[in-house]
């Protein structure tokens, strides 16, 4: 699989998620579409969106509910590929729609020329489905998702003797792409364990004919560094806004 293949698959999946065309992300002008539910979308997305902005670096593609298509479309028509994600103008248009920013994330795809399995002084063990049912614990909540157990498909554990000290897991969030999440016990961090787990799991995903992808909040510098260390590179950014009453803001 080449980097071009990987990008093509990611663009096709984003198009399904956003209800647009893959080449919409490659245009110089911004694009607004109406959001709809789609069975082929990433399983954790709550569709249709009220408002979702995506950029692969060329432009902004916005997918919005029918009542927000006009104001969101007007807003992005005056923005560049990155300015549209900046405040305070974005917050003002969302406020007028009764929306608030809910999620801000950066997504990473592997560079096949850089991705390699990194060393680890601890034992690594591949865990197939059926072998991690007892690991749905708080310390492994990034690697495994107890709310979507049916999607968790493969994991790699790091062991200090018999003790599990780190875990990377992947979920089959869509047909061609599996998402990686990783956790390391606090007392074992900064030893290269997360990178070793992530890179090993990415290799296992490739061997099964799927594309590994990695997501981090924009503010999660440690997670971003882990992705880059493993040979992943920034591919797209995504901002999701929801109605004010369901954003879970604590006052």
C-alpha cells in the first residue's frame, strides 16, 4: 500500500462521513453540504451533524444540518483553509446558530516510508479478539472502548513480567480504516512504550489489509508526539459543533 493509496482511502471515508465527494477536499474554494446519516460512516460519529468542519489543508469542507447550511456556508465563504477554525469569528457564527464547539481533533495517517516497528525493552504480545474482554478498565480506556466493544478487533500489550504496563488497541470504525488508541501506566511512561505499541499495532493492521489511523486532540501534545515518532503524519483536522444544551459544559 502506498501513501497515495492511504490518502485516497481516507478521502473516500471522509466523503462518506461528510456527505460530499472525495475531490471536494482538494478544491481551492470552501465547500458546504447538508449532513445526512450514512451506514458507511465512522461508527462513533453521531450523524447527521449540526456542524462539522474538515480540512485536509487545501480548503474547508463543512457538513451542517439543513437549518445551518446558509449561515455556516456564508461564514466559510470568507475564510481560508485554516482561518475558518480560528476564534473569535467562528464562535460568533456558532453562537448565532445556538451551537458550541464540542470536539477539536487532528487526524494522522502513516507514512509508509517512515513507519517502522520501534524497539521496546519490555515484552510485546499480540492479543486477538477474545483475549482482551477483561481489560475494559479505566487505565485502558484509550486503547479499548467499553461502549463499542464489538468494534475492538486487535490489541498489543506490553508486559513487565506478568504485569500489563501498556496497551494499544484498534477499533474497526469503518470498512477500510482502523483507529489506534494507546495507554501506558503512569509509572512506565517516557520509556518509548507507547511508540513501540503504536508502531507494532500499525504494522499488524497493514498486514490485515487495512489503513491504521490515529486521532489526537489538538491540545494533547504527548499524543501528537507519539504519532509523529511512529511515522504518522498530520492528514486532516476536524471541528465538531453541537447544540449548546448537549455540549456538556460544566458551569
